[in-house]
């Protein structure tokens, strides 16, 4: 099945399901698209008892797509750059220290808390699974997903200070989370005895700091090029080249492409850089181009997440563990945010109930599923994929639909 055919089907489904959502359901697009796709997939499964044609087609599409590769190696760079480009840089600068702690210490704390708790829960349920694999699950489920967060928070009415913290954290912590996952994955594959501490520190440092440095260089070069001309067509192409070329360089040098794209997007989207390098026309075209890219890829991504239902191994015990994992992940996130919030809440005047809102508003999404799909069979891929899918679906649908109500509730109490 060729790439053009698959892309056509995915965009066609995104258009049809998007229309149904906007016309009838009127939910945030990310949530509506995923719900409709899951219902569609379940309908196809039921229809397969009469005629398996549609099910075979959907299965062949899913089997032809390397979800992990297409999201982490390709789509994520575009989505993160688009998100960073439209992030309030001045607010991000003010909130930089809590965001730094949320996306580093917070991710690491959550990874180990989730890993250890899940290990004991699985032992109680008679799953003989090594701790290292539970830590892998902790690493893949701890980062909040900027793709899910960005779209939903815009409609939730979250105060700007708090929105900056959640969006800033989610933009950076997925890059850090992927590096943490890859580090633990390497240990799980090679064995702790075979893995040197220096190698772990080198991998982490190279990916994180190398990615940020690459992004800074890309952002600066793009800024200088755009400043030296006044042609919106070429300037839009320069931003596209920065993302595509930067992603290739990052993969070649084993740097974090997500962190590089976030850094480049923040530099190019900075108000000071915009004012000195873009005309009003250029700014409008750059913003509209990346908004369109963001909308299109988001639509396709959440349709794909819904279709990934077909790769799950449905076992009652797996689903039970997935349901138990939901409160575990939420409580561990709440604990992991406690120290950073309490360190800065007086100095930066945090919104009341920041920890609770950030816990409930920290959604999981495609990144977690992509990482779970990257597990090998001996790492209990089928089990952890089901657990991840249950947590992600709950996160996007239940948390995503209610975070606005939670914010409103605390706003009224404040008044």
C-alpha cells in the first residue's frame, strides 16, 4: 500500500470526522476526532462479522504505518515548532525556572514513582514483570503531550500564567521524557551491568543540551536570513527548511529533535525577533502557514490514535491494570509537581490550586502511544500498550472535556 493512498485515506477520514464533530458534536477537534474514530473502528469490527472488507482495509493501513517513527521522527518536529512559534515568549521567560523543574525533575520523579508503584501493583496481580520494564512505562507515560494540551487549553479558559506553565512544560518535557525513555530502554536492552554511568550521562547530555544548542543555531540563522530580505514567500519557506533540515541534522547527530524545534520556534516566534525580521504581511503568512500545518497534522494524528485500537491485545486483566494505572499516574504527577510549585509559588504568584489544575490538565497523547509501540515483545509490549492506551484515552476524553469546568469552578471560588 503506497504512501499517497494512505495519506489520502487519513486526510479524507480527518475531513469527514472533523465535519461531523464541528457540525454535530461541537467538541474540541482533538477530542472529537479521536472519539469518532474509535466509534468508527468499533463499528468496523462489528461489521466485519458480516463483511470483513472494511476491517481488512483499516488493518492494512495501520500495519503499513510505523506510528512510532512517523510521529517521533517526522510529525512531532512540525507540531512542536508550530506550538512554540505561537507561545508567549515573555510569559515563558518569567516562568522559566518552574517550567525547567517541571520538565526535568518533574518527569524524572514521575517516572520513578509510576515505575515503582506499577511494579508492586503488577506483582499483586500475579504479573511477573521486572522493575526495569515498569520504569520504562513510567518514562513513556510521564511526559504530558503538547499536541493534546495546546488545542484543548485554548478553549478551556485557563488563566494566562497557568496556561504558560502547562504549555511550556509540555513543550519541553516530551523531549526530556523521550531521552529518559531511551536511556532506560538502553539499560533494559543491554543490562545494568553492561551500561556505564558515563554512557548514560553522555546520552542524556548530548540529546538534551545538543538539541537545545542546535535549535538556538537554527533559530538565529533563520532570523538573520529573514531579516536580510522582505519576501513573505521565501521567508515562509525558510521556516519550513529550518524544521525539516534541523530534524535531519538532529537525527544524524543523535540530538533531541523535539527540543531543537521548540527552541527554534521560541526564537523565531519571539516578539522582538518578529518585529525586527518580519513585515506585517510576512508575520501573517508565517503564522497562518504554521497554523494550517498544526491543524492538519493534529487531525491526522488523532485519527491515527483512534485507529491504533486495532493493534491492541484485548485481555480483561490488561484492561483492569490500565484502569488501575489511571489514578496511579495522576497521583504520581501531583506529587512530582509539588516541590517545583512550592519553591516558586510565592515569588511568581501562582494561580490557586495550580497543582490540581496542572495534574488534571496535563494530558497524555500520541507520544506515549508511540513510545509504547517501540517496546519489544520481551518488554511486555502488549500489556504496556493496552495500559498506555487506556490512560491516554481517559486523559484526552475525560480530563480534556472537564479541565475547563475545573478551571471555572476555582475561578468562581476565587471571586
